[in-house]
């Protein structure tokens, strides 16, 4: 039996669907029981739990041959990094208590750097906690920037004719679609062809810049027929100082992660 955390998310849903299509027994874990029902109809076992609940996660992981682990994003959190630490603590404790032997862990490019990378530092910490568990074979998938992240700008493009982004337009990033991450992770979960503590970098593009990826998207989306301007939101925020709500030094500290290049 395989356990998939974040089963209703972009990558977890692909993994759960892939495993179920191959006739595997799957336990899908999520916070909303209603959203898990689509997998139940395909034969999965639903398990409702919060990723910060170590006891519940340990119960969910018990008896699993392998599991897909991740820290679910919560951009509305008032203290994102503190939440990451609580969740990675809970996951590591649950893995240890359940005796799980194999896991594929969703991480990110840049997770090899311990600090100064914003939320990615939380994934570095999560990797280290899992690496400290003696009986666990874990594969950390350091995925590139999610291509789907650009979809959040559609309304801005249509209404204002600009593509605002925290990343500098000419900064080249490794990119990948979440479906490709899910397909890759599902394959490694089935094969279990890794041992000890391993990492793999995963991307599907030759490091296009934000500007280049936007141009490709416009060509593919014929309904967008207007000329677009790219705006770096970090520079705009710094220039306006968020209307005086934050002192310049504090604002720069918060934005320095994505304002590189």
C-alpha cells in the first residue's frame, strides 16, 4: 500500500491517479474529506489529517510500502516559515514512529542552501530532518519552478496588460510542469530504485527567463492579442515602500530572495 500526502494538490493528485490506474492500493491523505472522494471512487482509502498532526500522520503512514511526502503551501499564513518547521517536524516524527522505509519527498531547486532563500529554506530543513532518520530511504526531488505559477497572472494580463512578477524578467530559471513532477515521482515510488539519502534535480525546460516563458504562453494562447509589459513587482514595491507601511530596510529583507539577478 502506498500513501500520498497532499493527494488533492497539483503533484499529489497525479501520483494518486497514476498508482490507482495501475491497480495499486493507495491511501490518500488530505485536510478535506470531500475533496478526497474522487479518489475513493477509484478505489483509494481516504484519510483526513493535517500535516502538522504527527500522531495522525503516523497512523496514516503505518503499513505503507512507500509514501509521497511534501509540505503543502499556505500563502495566507502569517508566519510561513514557522508553519513549515512545525509541519516538517510532524512529518519526520510520523515517519519515525510508523517505521516507514521508503519515501519520495518533494523539495525544490535551491534547497541545498541552508538560509537566505525564503520558503525554500523550509524545504532544506525538511530534507535535513528526513536525512536524520536512520531507517528511511528517501529521495528528495528538487523540482524547478512550477510552470503553472504563471497562470495566476491571467486576470492581470487581461485587465491591465501587464505581467507583474517577483522574479526579474531576464532571470533564467529551471522550470517544470507539476504533471511531470507527479509522473516522475509515481514512477520512482513504484520502482523503489533508491536507497539511503538521495537527491535529484528535476526540470523540463532549458532554463527560460520569465520573459521567454511568457512569450511562449502568449503564442499558445490566441485569445491574448494585446501587447504586454513586464513589471518587476519587487522593484515597484521598493520604490513605493508599500505606501509607507514598511520601512525600506524591512521591505528589502523580505523581498531579497526573489529580487536577485
